[in-house]
């Protein structure tokens, strides 16, 4: 927590509101915070409610209130995540807020009261508990870049992403379902998958949307005459173990039962997307999206 005077915090909040206004000009946004705003510490010993009590900040306060998602960010993440399944670390410290931005494919904001935060990307260590092909659990560590801004200069590299009208702008399962043919021409979905999508917590929806995009790229590059299996693009995809394949049987639109034992994984938690290969059509048929079958 940085030391800053009320005047310095006031200037920093003005800049933060400018950042929010700029981002708001790109698309609809919501401001999600780790703790209730009134009790949020803006600088050491100086709280949001103290800043908001100053009537000179009335317009900024009202703008922030209009964007505020009153649910804490833990409510927009998957409720299926158990403690210890995923953690984020930045500069040697656990960072839940930055982690939430990473999982939601969002933009992390910082108050510009310290030069430490004046950057467009934050390098974050992500540790995820992953189940291997042998069923054993292990902690896998990766380094990820998270979008970040504390001032308008930091925000500029993210403008194209912010104005994107593509897949990243699809924010609801219903919208994704309605436009699936446009975004995923090489994927076919069983009708039951709509219910799966609608049941996903927001973080899982974002991560499964990302996985679907990677499967689409894999299928689009696939030539079944040359290879029996696509070259998986940026996704961990494996067939299910023999003893678990009985859990992977679903009925297609024609009333025929198939085994959808191929699956991709998404986090946090044991997220699974099950499908089967349809070589004659060069497509993947999606049957299930949700928690690991049988768990």
C-alpha cells in the first residue's frame, strides 16, 4: 500500500476515472472490486469513503457508482473452484484481484499513486492444480501477462482489444450459442450444450469460450486425409481413459449414441469440454461443457 496525501489521491482518482471513461467509450464495462468500495483503502490510512465524502468529487463518484458491479469478484468466478486449485502471484505476493482479471480475460486497474503500477502489462505467476493423464494431481506453474492500466497512457495498447467486435466481445452463453456458426464453423454442437453453457459460472464461460476458439483453429487446419487427429492449437486435449469412457456417451441429434471421449481442459478447477472427431466432415462434434464427468 502506497503512501499518498489526500490531494495526491484526488489527482489519482481523477486519472482513474479518465481511464474508465476511455474504456467505457470502447464497450460496455463493469467495475468489479475485491472489497466494498466504501472500505477500500486508496492509500495508506486513506479510504474511499473519505474521498467520496468530499463534494468536489461528486461527478467522479457518480460515474464510478454507475459502473460498479456490487458483487465482489469472488462471485463472478467459478463456484466450483476449491481452495488451492489456482493461485496468482505478482512481485512475490498473492494477488487475487489481478488473478480475477486474468481468469475473466479482463483489464486490471490500479490507482496511479506509485510508479510501480505505471505499465500496460503485469507478469503474473499462475499455479494451477492439474490432473495428469495418469490421474495424479500436480501443481503446474506458468507465467502469464495480464492487461493492466493505471493511466490513459497504459490503456492505449489495449484499445484494439477493447473495441473488438469479435469473439471476445461475446459476453453471454445465449449470444455465443446464437452466433456459434459464425465463430465456430468447424465445430458442431449437440443441442444439450446450450444448457451446459448457461450453467457455467462467468470465469468458466470465458475460459471455455477461449478453448472453443482453439478447437476451432485446430479443426480448421485439420486434413483428415493426412492425419487421424488434428494438431491441437494451444489447447491440452487428450482422449479419456478406457475405464472412464462409459461416462462420455451422449446421443446426437439423429438419436445415435456415440462416445465423446476426446476432451479439452479449462481452469480454474476441473473444467472439461468433451467432443468426438467426425473425419468424414472434418469437424469436431461438441457434446458436453462443464465439470469433470463423474465428479
